[in-house]
C-alpha cells in the first residue's frame, strides 16, 4: 500500500481512477479467503504461502511496466490478481500455526506472526520516500519489496514444512512436544484414524454459535480498525489542518507502536501464566480481546471531542496511535480463537471470518461518506467516531458473553462420547465462564 500511494503521485489520473486502483486489490483479496484456508488444509500451508507470496512479488516487479505501457486499467487487473494471491496468506498462516503452535504458546506465536505485517508497513512507510528519490526512481518502491518477497519465498520453501512430521531436521523431542499439546493432540489423533479425508462440515461450521460470534467479533474489529486508518487522516487534515499522509514517519507511528505493544501484551500473557495462578483459557482470550477493542473504543470517543488547535493536534495523534496500537491485543483474543475452536479447520475458519471482515473494511468507508458530507464539520465526524465505538463495544461484548475456547465436536470426523471426554468438555465450558462475564 505505501508503494501504490507513492506510485499514484507519478500519474495524472483523476480521483475516480485512484479509487479503483486502491480498492482493486480487495476485489481479489476477498475471493480467495475461504478457498485459501480449504486448500492449505489439503495440500499444506507451505505450498499455499510459497505460491501466494511468490506470484504476488513477481507481479509487484511488473507494476511499473504495466503502468507505463498499459495504463491504469492494466494496473487495476494486476492488483486484483495480487489480491487473489494474498487472499490465501492469512488462512494459510492459521493452518500452519494450528499444526506447529503448542496450546501453551498459541497466543504468543499468533501475535508474533501477525505483527510481521505491521513491521513491513512500518519499514515501507519510513523508507519509501528515500527509495523513490534514489537513482532508480519511483519504480524502485515496487522493485525492492518485490525482490524481498521472492527471496523470502525460496527461503520459506527450502526451510519450512507444513507439519512437524514432514520437517527433515526436527528432533523427536520437539515433535513429541508439539504433537502432544493439549486438545490439538486429541483432535489430530482422531483425524489420522479416518481414511479417506472427511468432508469439511460446512453446515455445522456455519450454524455453530461460537463460530458465528467469532465472525461478528472479527467484523467489528475490521470495521473499527479500517475506519481509523482510512478516515482519521482525512479528519486530521480537514478539521485539525494537519496532513499526516504526506509524512512517512508520522504515518508509520501507529504501526510501530502496534508492534511494540504486541510484544508487551505477549509478555503480559506470559507473566500472568508464570505467577502460579492457573487462568482459564477463556478468561485470557476475553481479557486481551477487551483490551484490544474497548481501549480503541475509548480513544475514538475522545477523538470525537477534539477541536482545532496545535495542542489538540498532538492529542489527536496520541489518541490515534493509542487506538491502533492497543488493537494488537486482539492477536491474543479472537485472532487465536479459530485454532481454539477447530485446529483441523483453523485455516478454513480464518478464511470465512476474514472474508466477511474485509467486506466490513469496504463498507465502513462508504458509511462514513454518507455521514460526513462536509469534511470540515466536527459534529459529523463525532457521529462517525461514536458509531464506530459502538461497533467495537458490541463486537467485544458478544465475544465476552457467547465466545468459547473449547474444541468443537465438528472439528473431528467422528466422536465417541466417553466419561473422559465428557469431563474434559465440562472443564472447557467451566474455563469459558470468565470473571469478565460474571462481573
């Protein structure tokens, strides 16, 4: 995204064309979410990630050539294909983590993995201006990340495996530790006993109460997150008189703070576990999800009362940074819940929720456009901030009340009720009765 924004300044295309260019990526992105999770479960996350990143990186190298020779329509098609390639990345990552992340380390590894996308944004926002002003010119903002993506793809291909069992250099102790971890082990034991591979239980997934709550939480989070990132810069320019889009380091500040707070939240999660108190998994997920959605909610309410003035500009930047950065706590909240509910279908679940959530990412700016017809009117922006805060509030409230962390029975192709499994289920449900709900 930083590269495409730099690229738009080089061509005299109207605002309508620029909107097509910026949105065309998401046309393809939402299409391959569900197929990406499904195919990664069948063929392995290693290959889906390899081809997804490799093809997208090669297309990045072709972007300047397509823009010069084919015009904006060619670039729109190219970016839509890039979206198709990148749509498989998050679902495949979830599939990969469901195989490799022990239950005790699941939140930590998900947090570190997904904070990588913010790290890439920080780097490109900070250096894209310097790269564009080099002797290679603006095309280098596509050449540099394109080459980096190709290099990563081959490193990934030669050193990674979809499962611990397929890794050539893993030690028996490491494999035993990963594969014997908690509920994931019990589920995979049953999975391996069934041949041929069972069909995905689509109907049971789409009618599962805990999963539907997860979909709503993901949609609410994307609504708020993308409203912040796409509309707050317009608010600050129109109402507060400051253009942060043209300031690379300032634009990168929320993402940088997000990376730092991800590490802080992971440390806090580990510290809570090491104090000797056994916290239910349900409480941990809902506690961090509350931090990740209700702290941004409070920051949005504060932004609604910001007025013009130099001191208020600094306060607005602080609130924006706080809202974006604290949202990283959801990496240890609903983001991990797909793997909690169904380790065998984690990628498919992520594909479904991320597809629905990205429609919210498209819808939210359109709703803002209907509310804010005068960009200089603070009262209209206040309505936007309060509505977004309400979405954050309801999304997390539903997750607190109705969200679950126990492995669902449709995760396994067959399930024979036993006294042991019944006891485990009672323990899981008890773990979901977190103090947040009781309070």
